[in-house]
């Protein structure tokens, strides 16, 4: 810390572990207050929009939620225009796509929700280019952070020495070394704040335990997600110009998929399974899997279009939430961002949005001026925990309605899941219900909005009119309607 007058101190250096999207966004915010921000990453970072080793899901389908796109543009002014200039596909989430929820096709209508489709390497490259150009930020690649440096409690660096072990009070820096290099020596780097954005492989829980601090408990939802993605050449006439088709699996039919436009006149086709259902990897098997889905769109693209590269598989065993917000004692000066805090079922596309919202929360807490960061660690984890809880409620509810999924279900969940099943059916004929569903999925409205009295009434009136989509004949009578007629 540096004294700037009247006993007020200004921060000196911040360190970010991981040049992930979460880490880069954290660095951009920290550079508004800290005169020096160092970002360490184990990878050699590509100079162009390319997938990299440390982001194994980078070659797979990505889409940016409407709220996430807004948050990114708030953090990095003009970023929306940069994504569009890079080939990002912009479309009304409800009006320019087909959604299949429990085999009910969502009623199309203009929603005012604009999403953007761009590959993960392109998004990350744009963010990294913006952040690397900030004069206070330095990105160091090919470097692994091996441990935290801390002061003894009550002596936060007053003697100018960083220590490890013992009853630590605050972070004073990190030790770093060349990644993937045998016998590389550690270099110690002093810092007033450390942000862990190292993803699911975060070592913060281990470090906290070694330092004698409480380790966060975890919540897990084991949905066993497996998906296969492949790029195809796009014909502009396909899907009548829509930007995509999305099919959500449901109990009894855990298969889903998506076809989404990408920059460069391409489609990315995703075929997904849960709770033991797994797409094959051979061409004939993939096509048969696509043919089994409620919409013919994905199989049509696969039959008509030239494949660009091989099919790629990705496994995501469980969603994990490390409850840092519940700790009763914190290591001051240590924050956790992105997947290191919480990682969600990627089929819901919440990760980039949460990272951007966490960065905005940190900006609010820092306040843009020195002397504003007292008790920052506790306040940040409380604020980030609220953001994670909102996203977790949506994604966990989607997974836990599968009886095979292991995880803690809230009281009355069976009634809520039954209501939401009727809601999805009703949204096939009521566009207002569809718009609210997508606003919740895009993290603009709270999940409780689905249960408002006006929406409950709409569900009651519209679910009786719902028709379930059918791949062979277009529609078939809804099961709910048949059941009611038989009573």
C-alpha cells in the first residue's frame, strides 16, 4: 500500500490467476484502481482467435446471454460493436429461433431480447486484446501460480516480508514459476490483492486449508452431461434465415441439441445427452441421434452441409458451487471469480454472464477510488454469492427435475417441477410466457417471475391448448390434453 494523505492508502499491485474471460474482466476492473495488475496464465496465449489448451470447451458451442452481452459492454464500452464487427450473429432470442421445451415448440414472437452468437475463441480474443491494451495491465503467459504469500495476522506486510504458513491474516503476494517446466524455480511477487480465476481446477480451497483458514463447503448437481459438437458450412437459405434451433431434454427423454449460426457463414451443431445418455462419435450414429430429436433441423443441416473438421466430445460430470459466501473467516485480499467460484451445466450458457456480473459487482465495491476497499473480501463474496444463487436456482432446477440426478432438492420441488412442466407446454401457445421464460434464462428476470399470479393464470388457461411437436408429423396432441379428455 502507498500512503496518499490523511491516513488514506492507495492500492499498489493486484495479481490475477488465470487469463480466462473471468480473469481478464477482473483485471479490467482492477486496473481502474490499481496502478499495476499482473495476469498469470499457464497457457501460451494465441495471437489470433484460436482455441487453447486451458479452455477445453472452447471449440464447442457458445452463446452470450442478453444480460451477459450488456454487462460486457458496460465493462468494455463498445464491445457489442466489436463482436458484431468480428462476425457475431445478432438475433431476437424468441423471434428468430425455434426453441423446443419438453418437445413443445415455444411460441415465436418478438421479445426485445437480443443475443449474440460468436465462437468462444473469438470472444476471448476480443476481450484479451482489449485488456492487454490497458496501460496498467500486464499479461504473463506460460506461468503457473504455485502458492499464496501471506502475512502473519495483524502484521500485513509491516516488516516488508511476505510469509507463508501459520495463522495468516492477509495476502501479500504469490509465488509463480514457468509452467510445465521441470525444476523451475519460484519467483515471489508482492501484491495487495489476488484474484483466483483459474477455473474448476482452482487450488484456493487447498491453499486455504494449508493456511489454517476455513475451506468452503460445496453444493453439487451431478447431471452427467455429455455433448458432441461439429462445425458445418452454412447455406443462407437453411432454417429460413433463423439464427438457430435449440432442443432441451427432459425427464424420460434426456436428449437435446442445438444448431447455432457462427461467424464465417458456419453452423455449429451440438448433440447432447444427460444421466447416462451419450451421443456417439461416428457419422452414422450422430445422424441417427439427430434424427431422434423432436425437430428435424439439426439432421437436415448435417445431411445438407459440408462438415468443417471433426466432431468433438465434451464431458461435464457435475455443477459445483463453492460456498465462499458462507465462510465465517476470510483471508483478506483474496477473491475468487468465475468457474473457480461456481461452474454450471454448460447447456444453460450462464458462465460468461456470471463472470461479467461478478466483475461489475467488484467495480461497485471498489468504487473507483482509493480507500474504498476495506473489508473487500467479505463484501465481494456476499455480493457474488447472491449472483451465483440466482443462476444456480435456474440451472439446478433444470437438472434436478431428472430423478436420476443427484443433488439437494428444495422443499416442495415436486410441485414446482410439475408446474414448470405445464408452463413449458403453455408457452407453446402463449408468447408472453415464452418471453418471461427466456428473460429468466437470460438472467434478466428473477426465477420467481415464473410463479407470479398473472403467469399462473396464463399457464392454467393456455396449457389446455398446447400441442406437442412431433418429428414425423409436425404436431401431436399434448399428453396433458389427452389425460384431461380421459377424465
